[in-house]
C-alpha cells in the first residue's frame, strides 16, 4: 500500500511536479503533519498557529479535490500547529472554506485530544504521571496555572476514524508517527515497519537529496519491508540520508518511543534498490507493558516588551554589564512603592560577544547587539519597565565617558516593541493510560454536497 | 590535534522536544569515525563540562549505520522559557565543534 506524505509541515508548500506524479500513481492514503512543539510554547498557549493561513490553505486546496474524487483519505495530524481544540477549529474552517469554494461534498472525522486539568490532577493523585527529563516537576499549582493541555494521541483514535468513510481525518495533537502508521497498521502491516516508515516520512522529503521539508515523499509498505521514494524526480533517497534522518531530533537513534511500545531499529536493514529508492526491513516493535500518552500544557507567565539596539562604542561595550546592573537598581528605586521588583523580570540579551569555548582570535572593532527584554505581570508594567530601562541605558553616564549624547543606536522608532502574552511549558509529561482512546473524542461532520 | 568539526561532515544541534538538545556528529568516512571513537575524548564528563550540565544526564550513543554519534543533554532553559535564547536549539553546537581530537 502506498502512503504519501505531503510535506514536513502543512503550510510549508510542495512542488506541483510532485502533485502531478502522485496523481499518476495508485495512492491509498495521503497524510500530513500539521504542527509541532518545536516553535515553543506560545502557540499552544495562545490558541493560534505558527503556520500561515494562506500557505496552509494552498497546500490543502491543491490536493483535496483529487483526494475526494479518488476516495483517498486525507489525514491531517496536530492541526493548526499545536493541536488544541481552537487549532483544530481553525483548520476545520479552512477545509470548509475550500469545500465551499470548490463545490466539494465531504465528510470530516474530527478527533479532539485536549484534556482537562481535572484529568491531569486525577492521574497525578494515583501516581500515573511520569517525568520525561530533569528540570520539569509537575505540581498541583502548575496544573492549576495551565491554560491549555493536549495529549499526543497514537494510532488508536486514527484507526477508529479511518474505519468510517471519512474523506478527511482532522486530528488534534498527535504523535507525528500516528498519522502515517495508523493506515498501515489498520491494513495489517507489521508494527515495527509501519512506525519506522512513519517516523521517516513525517518530515516530508527531508530524508531525500536535495533535502526538503517542502516536498512529498511516497512510502510503499508491504508485509516484509517498506520502500521510500521522493515524488519529485529531482530528488532521490539514499541509505545514508534515510538512516541519518532516522536519528534526526530523536534522543536515541536506535529506539523510537511510542504510546504502544518501542520500535527497535538496531537490526534494521537498508537497501538501495534504485538510484532514487531505499528499501528498509527488519525494524521491530516491542509492546510496552504500560501504555503512555505524552501531555503538553502551557501556562501564562506574563507579558513582554522589548527594545532592540546596537552599541558601537568600545568603552560602553566594555562596561555594559556594570551599566545594566546600575539600570536595574535605578528602576527598583525609582518605582519603589509602585511596582515591586518581583512583578517583572528584566534581561539584557547580548549578541556579538565571544562564546564560551571559542578559540581566541583577534576581533576587529565591532558592535554589540542588545535586546532589552522585560516580562511582567501585566503589559502595562512591562511597557513601563522597558521604557525606564531603555531611557536609563541610553543616557547612563560612566567614568571616562566621552560619547555623552547617548549609548544606544536604535534601528527603529518606536524603539519599544510590545510582544504580548508569554507562555511556558508547565506540563511535558507522560500519563499512564488504560485506554489509548481515553483522551480523545471523534465527531463526524458533513460539509457541502 | 584536529577540531571535531574539521573531522565531521555534519555537526548539528537540535531540540528533541522542549526538554532536550541533541547533537548529531556525522562522518563521511570510517577513518574519521574510528579516530574520534578510539580517541576516547568525547566522554559524558567532557560534555557535562562544556555544556554545564550534570554528567548523569548526558547520553552518548555511537550510531555505526551512518558512522555517527549522537549526544543528548537536558536543556538548561526549557524551550521558550523566559531566559531561553535558542528555541530550536540549533545554534548550540559550537562548543562541541571546537573539541580537539588527537
């Protein structure tokens, strides 16, 4: 069976050549990953996508009529960039808009995978929340502060949705692999091969030469092996590229951790079967005794205002840390009784300094880029502290100063940039589950006709 | 002595989820891969030292299929936290690049 991965991320684009190529093939499923936590916590927290609406719409509207006409299910995972209910809704509206514009009648299976704070509290009470790494301990207070929590669903909800006759499967936060492994496993393919295939193709043609997250890859999975070949004739897959991609952004190149178990790649075989295609076999699935779902939750930690500037004077650059310390003291004293120093965090980010571990070399006269970064309890406080710090930094006098007109070169007017709400990850943990569908809900909607 | 980056074909860092940064050092020939492996220079202690993390949390895995090695460390600042300066973790490779290999 043939599964197409449209690209590494919905909205990244793909070539028309690839689209024409797959139209000439006998394709069973088309899948695409719609999101990632890589761009940081803001998007999950804020309920908005890091992908661009027009670019996402383009990627769907070119392929959707073909998929509907040929009855090839289109599977979209982690919709809207972060896969919360608001993100799924955003993606649903784009699909409905396309259906209306093109006069398409279609059925959408919508899988939501947000969880409530109560769900996480109950899991924690019975000791079923596990840490993934050091540095993030879950507490009741953190759960209370989270504004949105999603679960990364595995293949089970997808398989349920695929058993309907839906034209589009639109899912919330998912394991990237679930999108592509689910149809293969539903068709009775080997779990180890299905997940290994899914892990590679979820990034689109990133495993090809020339590498591109913005193009399609075609996987052909059979009982004993699967084959990867880029749709676009200008690209090809090689053993080295494919094997190297298997290790990409994973903590371990030999094991892939999934809700159902572990994929063991230690004995995987890679074979170059043509100039453009690689065949892979012998990847093994080992079922876990305890099934787990990864939870991601964000919390609002404040509001940010920044100022970007350059410092060209070497005398100022040399004293910048001392100057900044004085600026912080000045602000605390100046706002005493009005704004407490626990109500904001002020950071000076410096760009252009020598890095730790760098090899000494003679540096020509160069400037230092700075960002004055303020995160505070409210936007008003952030604006106030940033304005005070910017003015003080600009005019701060120091012993031996000769450039007494100002210390900062501002590239912009206004100098202060309001960045809005700031979120951080509060939850990034595993929840032990009895039922891998317990965090998800499937609804079917009909559009157009 | 040669810098690690001068022996590697690819040397990159990338976030692996919001809690970890992972480094891939990929060689395009067996000779350089074996030289780095046999040198014994790249230890958990060295990585812990240059990235200021606990050695117990450092993972180093040789990945012979593509003559490469993978090093994973916890992030000092979780992705996107107030003090984080590299959300994707893709500019964290430079101290590792400069490790000298005999």
